[in-house]
């Protein structure tokens, strides 16, 4: 793939029937973009389960997420990236989960929204947080409260983060509408 096409990282939504493994589908998509036969692509999982491209593609980073009947996948050059996909469905425990996992300011912002907007606000925050966590690579155990977002009608902004995530200003966070009925977020920072 030409380098100019990878900044910002490129992403795609692909259908993934429930119960089907994601990696073979991801591998085919990555192989097409990197012009490499999928079976020759060196994809290693680290101790936290995060996939990494190796061999001649170690400057590239990829990540994928599956939810409902979809797969959201991204590929970028000289970045560390994470992506999250969520199938939109009722989230009656949204505020309970926010109080348990989000920062006090994020939970307060959700609580101040009209009731009808709280679940979608929760989902936007959840996606954004998971995408940053997936870029970082340590999983949910790192702590969803170690960094903070502000959401508005115009976008979502990382306003604070733990030193382990590096310089806050280096992070880009992009909200996606990959397919009707799904929301997604991609987060990346220079490697
Ligand atoms: C990583 C994690 C946040 C993913 O959340 P999720 O909503 O369940 O899953 P998603 O659909 O968004 O993403 C799944 C994909 O993320 C990738 N992934 C797995 N672990 C990852 C990690 N630590 N960081 C980034 N990406 C990861 C994989 O490609 C996985 O796809 P797969 O099903 O083909 O393996 C969550 O599973 C987690 O916290 N895992 C714990 C990681 C850990 O501590 N592992 C140690 C023992 S193995």
C-alpha cells in the first residue's frame, strides 16, 4: 500500500457471521493491502493477545474488533493504533457501568445528558476508551479510568491521560459510523 494512503490509518468494515473467527478474515484484508499472500503474513500475538505485524511489515500496525455480525479493522504506518466496534443495542446498565469504570467527570457528563441520549453517549465513550486501550495493548485491566474524554455533538476529545499512555496531544481519536446499526472508534499515536 502506498505510504500516503496510510496516514491517517485506513479502516474497513467487513461482514463477520456470528461465531466465525476474525483472524482469517483480518489476514485476508491485511494481505490485500500489504500486497502479501495472507498465509505469508507474519502476525504474532503478544502476552496480552494483541496482534503485531512482523517481518518486512514491522513498521505497520493493525488492530481489529468484532461485534454483532461485523468486523472493523485498521492498518497504519509508523503508528500504534487501536479500533473498537460496537453493535448498537439497548444498554440498560450504561450508567451503572459508567459509574464503575469511567472517571467521575465522564460519569457526570453522561448523567447530565437527557435520559434518551445517555446510552448513545455511553457507547461513544466506551468505544473511544477501548480503542485507546487496544492501541496501548494492555487490555481492560489497564484501567478505563486512567484517561478521560470529553464528548460533545462535534466530537470526542482526550483531555487527560496517564503517563503510561504517553503525551495526550499525540493521540488522534476518530469516531466512525462503519455501518448502519454500528458505531466504532479508531485511536492512534505515532509509534
Ligand atoms: C483486548 C480487549 C480490550 C478486547 O476487547 P473486546 O471488546 O472483547 O474485543 P474486540 O472485538 O474489540 O477486539 C478483539 C480483538 O482485539 C485484539 N486484541 C486482543 N488482545 C488485545 C490487546 N491486549 N490489545 C489490543 N488488541 C487486542 C485481537 O485481534 C482480537 O481479535 P481476535 O478475536 O481475533 O483475537 C479485551 O479482550 C481485554 O482486555 N483482554 C485482556 C487482555 C489480557 O490481559 N490478556 C492477557 C492474557 S491472554
